[in-house]
C-alpha cells in the first residue's frame, strides 16, 4: 500500500470504523483511541498490506482492539447472555432508527458487532466471520438472535404492537 | 436377539421391533413456537432460507394470518449509520516522505528568515527604514519635520542655517520655524514655491504632535534620498542639492550587537536561562539543525588555549574541513 492509498484508507474507511466501534462501546474517546491505534498499526505495516484488503483488516484490527479494551476494563458481558429486563423499559421514542440503536446497546457485544457489520457495512457472513474470528454459523446465529432481540425490544416498548 | 455366524466374524443383525408411539413424535410446521418462528423469520428476512425451510415457513405463514406481518417486521429491522464522523481523521493522515522533507526544511527556514527580519526591523536600522518609508509619520529618534513634496508642484531650494542647526542638535522644529525660515531666504535662492506637509510624531511625551499643511517656499531638512523619492522625474536636478542629514546611519557593528542581544533575549525567553549568546553558538546551532533536518554529519568545534579562552573554530564535514583563528574582537 502506498502512502496515498493509506491516506485514502483514512478518508474512506475512517468514519466507518469509528462508527462501528463507537456504536459497539458507546464511548467516543475510547472509540477515537481505538481507531487511532488501528491506523497506527496499519501505518506500521503499510508496505505489507494491500489496499484491497485494508478495509476488512481495519475492521478486524479495530474489533480485536476493542475486545482487548473491553476485557481490560472488565466490562465484557458474556456474549451468550443479555439482560432481558433491560430490554423492556418503557421509553419515549421518536425515530425507529434511534430506538433500534438504543435496543442495540442492550445486546451482547458479539451480537452487537455482527449486526453493525452486517447493517452498516453490508458484509456477508463469511467476511464478518473473518473480521470477528467467528465461524460463519456462529455469525448467522448471532445475527438472527440479535434481530429477534431487537424486535422484542420494539414490541415490549410499544413501538410495535 | 438373532445372531448370525459367519465364517470368522460374528455380526449383529438389528431387531424388527418398532416404537409403539413413534408417530406422535412427528411435527408439522404450524406447531413451531413463536420463538422458533421468529428465528426462522429472521433468517428469512436475511434471505438465508431456501428449499424445504422456505416451504415450511410459507406453510406456517399460510396457517396463521398474523404470521406474515410478523415475518415482514424483521425486514424493517435494519440499522442505518448515524452522522458521526471520526474526529481524529486529520491526525492520522500522513505526508509523503518528499513532502515531509520539504516541510521540515522550508518551514524552519521561513521562520528563521522571519525572525531575522523582525530583529532587523526592530533594530536601529529598522527605525531608519520606518522613517524613510513613512514620511507622514515619523517615529524613532529623529526629531525632525518630514517634508512631503507633491509631484505636481514645483520645488524650491532653501538654505536655512537655523533649521540645519536645530535639526543637527536634535531639536523639535515647529512649522512656524520652517515658515519663518522660508520667508527669510533671499529671492535668488528660491527655485519655486510648493506645498509642504509637516508632520511629526514627537518622542517627548510632553510635546504636542505637530501636523500642518502649508504653502511655502521650501526645501527643508531632508536628506537626498527622500527628496528624490518624492520629487517628480522632472525635478531630478534636486539630486545635486546637499541636504542636512538628520539620522546617522547605524553602523554594522551596532547592528551585529543588536542582533546578538536580541538572539540572547530570545534564547533566554525560550530556555528560561540567562546565557550570553556568541557567534559560535549561533553557528553551532545552525549546523546541528541542518544535521538533524538533512541527516548530514557536519561538526563545528571551538579550539581553546590553555587558559580556556577560545582561539579558533574548527569545521569538519565529509566535503570540507578548515580551522579559522578567532578574532578576539568578534562579539
């Protein structure tokens, strides 16, 4: 990858990676740090990575860095567990996308990440599996369960009947 | 259990019994729970169902009117990215090596040039430059009236011993003095009459600022350069007029001392330490800077005698090496 391609990667994918991390951990400073670290890492091995692979490399590296940060902060929720009681709090809502994002925050980290990669970036299951280190079957399961949880949130909060 | 003897190996043959209630275990798609249906519908919304699975889902949907709407609701569960943008993007952009090298070279050079220019302008020579470039408003040590001669008007020559003496003595010259002096000049010395604008910023705080515009015979007390600057091309004969000089030009030594004092002051302000700066330190700093920026390997060393006094400066690089004795009067 050339310096020009690196800068293109910053411009093209920087916001995408940042949004993905921000929505995953809900902390703008940490998200900024994680994305900065990710690009620092990309810069260190800029000559070894092809531009065509840069996007998934960035997401994968940022995801792993985020998991490290979450583990370090002891804030990692069991990926198979989520607190159902937190799903059904009554709240006001104005916009479906906004409510969906609030519902997303209640999901386990792994489900949240795969849904974000699927919806924000349009990755397929195989690509999501490569980024997150999960099998394709696991990715599918997390996405389907996540969708059901999102729907339940909307129903329980009376957004949907 | 029946057992068949073979030649060598005994083999088990499965019995023919059947589970009596086996048929009760069969299920129909309509028997799927809501939770199971939701997972199936979520997969369907992701276009992940095909073949038998899709047929079964369709049969479930057909069996219950509300199921289709429920299944369709999963299709609208799509997150759209928000407007957030990464605040650290600019910090992560990199310059190409060539751009970096140019920036590291050009920017310090321009800054250094600007600093030197500021030093020069704030020094004694700068004061004179200001006087020359701004005839309408005089600042600095000059205590003189500034004459501005409009190009369309004729110019006269006037010799006024009183004005010359006053100017040389550094006294403030009031406009009235100029007018009086102009009136006293003999008619044969008057070349023409013109308009003179006298303006003065007085340095003494108790003196009032003088600014007036008069029509009177002139020439006053300016030096030749200024007269030529303001006189029209047809009046270049004025260049032969000897004018009284009001500002002594700063000597090179004064300028040098001023520069060194200024650099010492800047160095003290930056480092927080009072340290006298000499020419060697400045040169050494420049060489170290060039080594750092360009990756060169130049060296400047001071050679001292037994008593520790510097006697020479030695320069060495891959291309050039020399030793130059120090002038003891060098500041």
